[in-house]
């Protein structure tokens, strides 16, 4: 902003483009809105393991391979999704006595992960144990990708509405009016993490005459939108 003398009567401010831009930047309100949607999970994510101990490394590794192959064959026959090996390990076991580290055996393991419809997860876990698996390392629950995307979009809409509502309350209280939105920023719209079994599901003990019940929970999709509004 600058000033100039007109007809000897005094100085009148002259608004330059830079001054106008600065004034516009100063007359802005920044608000962040929140949105949240719940999505029912339909898939179970499982990490299943085979652990073997023995005195001979080659024998241990061979047994791990045979039992894992049987488990993988079962999983493929059931049409599970995203089947992959996530860990293979063979390590010695030591006996620490009298300052000596003697190898007393070996531990071998193999871990596979996969997804399966939750309604069939319990029976499949029982069958996998029968096939040779002896470790259920983790169980979690996920929703369908399409359902998660729909929930994300709705959460974003809710976040925008929340931000605009906040702005309306603030500006209305000050007898000001919103002119235009000059900036939009999306924060925190990443896909949610799978729901751990211990938090959102029930896992009953296995019995001889019933399959293991597995009950999924809900995933929460959250979104944040930040608006900068000129008034």
C-alpha cells in the first residue's frame, strides 16, 4: 500500500497489486474438518507357520519343507487370496554352560500369509493344522477394497462438510461472510490398517467336533480436509 497527494488536500492510499494480494492473504480463515466411516470386514488375513526342532539341520529343514508344502497345497486347493511366503528360517540352538556354547539342535520355520473369506476361516485354520501347520502367528480382518474406497470418499465428503460448518460458525459469529475457498488440502485419507483379532473379534478354543469360530469386526476409515477460505 502507498499514498499520494491529491490537490493539496492530503494523502490518499493507493492500493497496488502487491498490497491487494497481501490484504487478501490476511483475510483468510483456515479450518480442518474430520470425517469417519465404519466398514464391515469380510476377509481374514492369516500368518500361518510351521516350526520344527531337531538335532540335525538337514532333517529339520526337510521336515519344515514337507509340512509347509502340504499346507500350501491345501491353501491353494481352497482358493485363498494373496498367498505368499513371508519368512523362512533355520537357526542353531545352544546350551550355554561352563563358558561353552554347544550346539544342541536346530529350529526351522516357514511362514505363509493369505486371505480368505471370514466365514470359512475357522474351518480352514483347523484343516491347516491337520495338514502340518503348528503356529497361527497372527489373524486380522480387512474389508473389500471397493468398500474401503467408497468409505474413504464418504469420509472425505464428511470432512469437507465439517470444515465448512466450522467456518460458517466462526465467520457468522464475527458478522463476516465467506467469499471463496482459496486452498484445499487432503490429510489422513490413507487406507486403514487391518483390524487385529484380539481387538475386534472372538476366537474360541478348537474342539474335536467343531470348527474354530472366527468373527470379524469393523475397519474405521478416517479423513481430514483443510480449507483456506477468504472472507
